[in-house]
C-alpha cells in the first residue's frame, strides 16, 4: 500500500481534532437537521437532499416506505438476541469476516483515540461467499439456530432487503442531487457491500466524553450511506464546526448520514460528518451500512474537480479502502496509546469488563 494516500488519513485527522477541548456539546433542537421526504417527486426530493448533504451530511428520511410493523419486529428480534445467554452469543463471535456477535468490551476500529465502545452488537451482510474466503468482510453470516431464537434470521434478512430498497432510492437521489443521470451510480451498487447491525448499549454503562468513554467514539463511517433506526433513547450527536449537537429520535423516520466514499467521490462537496453516541441509559439501534461494490472505483467524480485542482491519492477501489481503513485505525489506536509524544495520547485504562479478542 502506498504511503502517500493523503486523503485516506483525513478521516483520522478529523477524529483526532474532535477529541480536543475546543469541541463542546450543545443541546440544539432537532429542527436544525433537515428532513428529506421520500414521497416527493424525485426532483424535489433530490433538491432537499442536496441541501442536507452540502451543509450537514446528516438528514432524516420521512415516508420511506418501510412498515412500522417490520421496524418493531426487528427491534423485538434484536432485544431477544441480546437477551440470550452470553455463552450462546459467544458461539457466534465475529472473526475476520466481520459477521456475527461483537461482545461488550471487544472494542471498535471506528475510533483509535477513544476507549472501547460501550456496546455489544450483531452483524450480518446481504451476501455470502465460501467459508474459506479470507477476503476481509467476506464469508458466511453467523445466525443463531432456530431452536435458540426462532424467526431471528428471517426477520433480519427481511429488514436488510427492505433497507436495500430505501438505500437504492437514496442512491438515485444522490446522483440527481449532483446533477448526474439518475442511474449514474447503479453499476457501482449492483453488488454492494451492505450490512445490518443490531446494537445494544447496556444499562449501567453510561458515556463519559471527558474520560474518552462513549457508546461509540467520534468517527466517520467508511461506506457510502448509513441508514439508522433507533429507539426513543437519545444519544446520537454530530460535530458541526467545533460543536457537538444532538440528533434526536423522530417517530416514523430514519436518520441517514453520508460516509467517506461519498465524501471522496464528491471531493468534499457532500460531507462525511463526524458523529458519536453519548448515551445515559440502555439503548437499541440498528444501522444499515451501504458501501459500493467491492471493485467499485474510489476516484473523484469529474464534475467535482476544478480545473488544475490537485486531488489527494486514495485507494483505487471500495474493497481496498475498506481493508485499509480497518487496518489503519486498529494500528493507529495502538500507536496513539503508546506514543506519549502525541498531544492526545492517553494511557490505556483498565477495562471494566474482560476484553474479548476478535480473532
């Protein structure tokens, strides 16, 4: 991997910058985050999306077409999963495929400068390959048995399918918002790397930002789009300028944010915004992460490059980017904790619960 991939280091630089005392929290009303109504005609919805992407990188989606019944069933299935005995969940422990159960205290590659995320999670992708496939993010999903958890797999697969439909509509609107043909991105998302993740923030494990303890530490998402369903518990915050503002749950709506792929393709015109989870109580959420095809190009769109502008180097494909980001952030975490010359370096704190290795 080349050493001059300057764009690829930008997300880590922003994450580190947000860890400074200059960044503060503000309880700002949810009305500041735009709403994109998917029942509108494409041109009108694309216009609203353009404003949201340029200014915030975050927005709510209303009238998205998914039934409340399926959303409720998905949350019920998630809660049933996390209620299983730990020994049963550990039989599904995640490995290099990024599929299965993430125990509490296992950590996160999202933010190398914070302590481990205070959550547990279950991850499944919309595609499977041979069990022997050693390619990162590839392999076979790890489902609980029907005996242990009847209907869980069926519910989560249905949820993934319906989320994929919403994601496809947003990808179409994204192209239109950039002044491109509505099908411009279709080829890049014909075989997407897309996963659904059920997340449980445990009761009795509140965040403490001053101590570097978060439900999820400040980060940007690696893919193209994230579509989030959450319960009524607040906790999600985004960083605008030097201020963390709350993104409150809104009934009947999903929260959507752009990931680093869109930021790269648009040369920063559409923002991949830093966000984090600062929770006080038990909380459940289910993000759907959409990345492009494994071999999709990461090059900047020609319409987003000014004449004579120099574009920082980056990995050539989606797969190369995902692989590098995962590796780089784990390695940066180790360096950040060990190198006391870095201004934000912290000595690693003793874990509150036993740490469980991913491999």
